[in-house]
């Protein structure tokens, strides 16, 4: 393929980098098959009219207005490698022109699900606290160290949200012979049953679960919908595990519920990241903390690059993208999750 015939790709993957999401072999393949133009993510139009006119793909989801898109007649797809579909472009124009907007976010489902399982086991058995006590010479031996312990096996589990992450979580929990209920208002009950979980209401998830996993994305309809009333409905001593975005939770109410000893909690996400050093959750007993690292594995990042290359190859042959998840006309503008700033 000659230099002039290779399709042009605008690269603006912030906060990712091409080296982060492509293996050396995949990056070599990308450069051999396409011409890449690096763009300022805040000003893609600044690459100039010639590059815009030839661009077939954009890697990243930088802000694009209708005027910039009008200068991109060859554009076939915007490949979001951050994971959150952003409300920073006129989706109605993209859909009307048949331009795909896709996300590689599903690469995080498996590693986040495994972290969620680890958090649940820790809250059930007090693993971290017991380790700290042992280091300090305060350990309790045998049954004395298990006064508040419980089994995950045979328990009742609730999952709020059942997208890629919810399904991955269900798979890693499948060996624990638990009764798993799920609430997701965007899915028909039959899809939940096909995955081996019981479709149910939000109230049932809250009131009938020993462990509640929150894996719902933030939308215009559910910001802060899990608040004091929701936590008060949970079983005393139940575990609340937040894995998706802090925006779905009234975080102060969550802290208060843990502080008064009603529930235990674990979270990989927080309303501010990094969290202020004086935030009360940093010193709160009964709260397990993780610094938004559940999905940030190199193997997950590298899967992004593979997905991007495979879908670009399909679209080069006038086929639809199949590896990445496509934005849906009915739901994409409802997304409200904040993009990450630290990989």
C-alpha cells in the first residue's frame, strides 16, 4: 500500500497514549497500515483542512463540533479508548452520517470483576484488617479472629447494573453457589435470566442481599440515586461494593452508613480523584479503599489496541465494527460518567 493510499487516522487518545494501548507489534501494524496524524485533543480541527478531509478514523474521543465534522467527509468511526462515552459531540449528526462511535471500555470488565470479588471476600473475612493486626502484634488466632466473618458461598448477592461489568462479575461469582439477583432498568428480564441471574427491583437488591455490587454507569437519570434511604434498607452488616463510578452514590450518605456500623463498604472510585488527604473515608473502619486501580492493568490496556485494529480492519472492508461496543442512539446522550484523568 503506497503512502498516499494508506488511510489517515487522527490520533488523540488522551488520557491514554498509543504506547499504552498498543503492544509494540500492534503499534508497528498500525503504522504500516495507516498514516497517523497526532492532534491536540482540545483542538482536533487544528490539524488542518487537508488532514481533516482525509481522516477515516479518530482514535480517542476529543471534542468535535458540527463545523469540524463537516470538514471530515471520509470519517467512518470515532474509537473511544478512555471507556466513558462523552457528551462532547453532536451524536445526531454522527448517527445521521453513519459514523460509528465505539468504546473499548469492556476490556476493564474482567479485571474489575476480579477486584470486586477480592473486595467481597475481604469484607466477608476481614483479610486486610487481620494482616494489619498481625503486623502490629495484635492478631486474634483461630475463631477469635472470625467473630464477624461470613461466607460468600451460599449467600444472597445483588448486582445493580448488568452491562459488561455486571456480566463479568456474575461469571466470577458463579462458583460460589450464591443466589444472585440483578437490577438493570435498561435490560429486559429475559436477558438477565439468560445469564443465570434473577431479575428484580432495586428495593429487592437492597433489602435481600448480603453483598451488593454497584456496577451501573452514571446517567442523566441516576446521579446520586443510592443515598441514605437506600443504605437504610440494607441488611445490618451487609457489604456494599462500589466498582463503577462514585457519581451514582451519595458518598456522604455512604460514609455515614458505614460510620454508624449499619453496613460495610468497599470502593474503587471516589467523588474526587485523587481524594483529599483529610477526607474522612481515609480513616473510616469498615471501609475498604482502592485508588481507582481495579481495571488499570497493562493487559487490559493492550486489549484496547487489539480491538481498535480489528474493528478498523473490518470497517476498511465496509463491514461494521464488532469488537468495540457501539454507542446507541437512544442512550448515548444520557451518559454522565466523568472521564478518568489518571491511567
